[in-house]
């Protein structure tokens, strides 16, 4: 299995998606690519697999690499991340992300201080708003990191959520 | 007495002078137990302590007094985690017993829209009857086994019955009956009495430290504190009744808790509910 | 048995907003039970939403998603009366499915 080294990973991914769309190929497996590859182009497809490798990673870089092939994540104020300052309960932390960017293809939520960094991953199909709300568990005070993929590039936002020892738990 | 005032703290002392009168035991057996006066003092204290909180909002506990908490609560309330229990509760409430009767046959108004009247004082039996006690008495009357308190089906039925009373203000009655007044007084004394290894009373947290932090948590004011029960606590990952909370709170101050529906807990619920007359029922609720 | 999936899908003009709550323990595998034994991980891995034959949303979850997981998203399309199919599957191979009507 070879990669075209000349292009940057982002551009490679965009080109790969265009090629796939033009050829109308259902999945990359049909192209005989090794199953270990996690091509971003899969986001365009119907049959997606749970990214097992990414969910098994224990740090931010490794998790992002497993999802996006060594992305360069640029902090962007176009990614809105809404989280509480102090979690009322670390077991249920409401998190909302939205991206004011065109052609968003995926949103990832990571919690670096959790035992496994990747919390949730949302491939965004065309026609679906690049916005999602969910509730996450945080083991302790940590940043919550949102990484949005749009047009093959990656944009991020991070905010710290304090998780304290409750006094009223029992 | 001076030491006690100093220990209570400035804000509490200012409005709390009124409450001090409640803490002092009656001078003689003839001293009138005056729940109405207590209630006025209680509500005045909290309205003054939290002037920006509307009366009904006190039902929301910590969410009424902390912005960051409130925002998280509003997000969670978009789709409340008690939804499953609420649906179960409706089914349980409507399912007939083996003898063909239902809960509707035991309760006034078929059990709909009555939660705000509980607990009440039963003059025939001379005891405080809570909703949970009434639910189990209904079951036993119809040949069914009583439900375990605190959790599960009991909490689910509570959730449904509370939901039918949403918006109806607490309307607890204390009849002019020495036994009812005594039960009320027992509940009041329990509330202000220190207990456990940590030597806290309910008031230590929910009066003196209301709106303040206990480690990472914000303490709910005692006014309206039962109006959102039963509650889904994220901490429990499940529903819990008033009993569950009384027991867990007592255990948290390292006191030996009483059994659910113990006379003292019923008296405490009677006192707390009466103090909250006028606050609309908002249950079931969610909490951290 | 009642479905584990609760959905509220509301059409607003050209878009539909979807909120869902799924009953599931989402055990992370890090919590111990009363006897001190670790409760094994048991969590939803994938949730899919289909409208009109189109996959309008996919959620890939790990054990850090809260118990009784909630989700909110919006997609272009959908009108009152349309069907929205939701399916989840977890790491133990269990799954559930429901079809909701867009309001």
C-alpha cells in the first residue's frame, strides 16, 4: 500500500475524495487498500466503521493521527465549543460544538485527561449541519478539544472544564 | 447563645435572627407551636437572601442560584434523563392490580394533580402520610406487595404523579390538632438539629450555606427543596425519592440514617413541605 | 419491550432538528461495583440516523459518552410526517432500532 508522498495529507485526502466520487466507487475496500488505512474520504461513504484504533489512543496526538492522518490543527474561532466552566457532575458534561465553516466533513471531541482521549467522532454528511450536542464523561479537570475537518483542513477549539470533587455525592 | 450567633455568620445572622427563634425549644409545654409564623420567617429569610430568585424558581435548587449550573441544567432539560422513569411511572400507575383496581381508586381526583397536598396529617390514624406511604398502603389494600422505597418503581410512580401536579403550589395543611402540631415540630427540630460525625444539621447546609459551595457542589436553599422530587441525580445515574435523599444526606454527614418512611423522615418532609407552601411543584427533576 | 430510543425530530422550514435520548448504561469499564469488582465496559459504539434512504447522521461513541446518551443535530430536509430511522449498536453486539415521525 503506497501513499503519494508529494501531496500534503490534507490535499491528498481531498483529491482522493474527488477521485472516488468521479469513479463512483463505493468504498476504499473495493479499491483493495489495506484495512489499516483510515482514509478521510470514507466520510463521504454510507458504510462507515467504528474507528476502533482512534478510540484506543491515550493521547491527543495519537487519537488525531488515527482519525485524520497526522493533521495540522489550526485553532479557529470559527469552531464554537460550548462547555461549562465547572462541571456540575463530571459524569454528565453537556458539550456543544458547531463550525461556521463550509464543507465540514467531520467533528471530533477529545478529552486529553481521560483514560482514552477520543470521546466521540461525528462524520458529517453533506446536507447535515456541522453542529452537534452531546453529554460526555470527564475523569478530572481537563480541556475539551473539538477538531473539525473541513475541505481537508483541520480546525480546533479547546476549553477547560473544571471537574471537582462534589460535596453532595453519596 | 452568643457563640451560636457568631458561628452562624453575618448574612445568616442578619435575616437569621428570625430563624433563631425557631431553633430555641419551647419554653414550656404551653408555648404555642406556630407553623404559620415559622413559614413566614422561613420564606422571608430566603426571599431576602436571594432577592433575584422568583418564588417558583426555588424549586430548582442550585440552578436557581448559580448561572453556570443553570446553563448546564437547561441543556440537560432539553431532553431530561428522567424521561424513561416518567414513562415507566405512567404505565405502572395505570396498570391494574391483581384485583382489578388501580391507584386511581385509592387517591382523591384519581391520583391526578394531587402531589402538592402531600404529606398530609391523617387525623384518624394520627400520623403523617407521605405520597410514598400512601402508594404502598394502596398496594397493600389491594393485595399487592409494597414497593421498596427510594428507587425503581416507587420513584417512577412518584415521577408520574408529580408531573401531573406541575405548576400547582405546595398546599400542605397542618390541622389544629395537637398531634399534627407535634409532628410538625418534630420535623422542624430534626431540620435544625446537628447530627453525625460531621455535626451538620440540614440547616447548616441548606440555610446557612445555601447558594454557597460544599466542595464542588452548590447547596440548594431549603425553600422549595422538595418541589422537584423525585429527582434523577447524575451522581446516582438513576431516580431517587425524598427518602433516598434524606438517607444519603444523613449518611454524608456520617450519621446513621433512619429507615425510609421512618416517622422522623415523614415529619421532616411534613415540615419542609409546609415551609414551601406556595412554591409550585416542578417534579420530576434533575440534579448533579 | 419498550424501545430504548426516545426521539424528538421537528421540521423547521428546510431543516429538521433531531434530539434523541437512548437508554443505555454506557459503562466505561473503569467503575467498580459494590464488591470492588470492575464493571466491564458496555457502551454504544455507533448510532445512525436515516431519512429518505439517506444517512443523515452517524455518531461514533466511546466509553466517555454519558449514561443514557443524548444527541442533538440538524439536517437539511425532512418534513412533517416523514420517517426517521434510528439504530444503535454497542460493543457487546447488542442493538436497538426505532422509526420516529418527524413533527
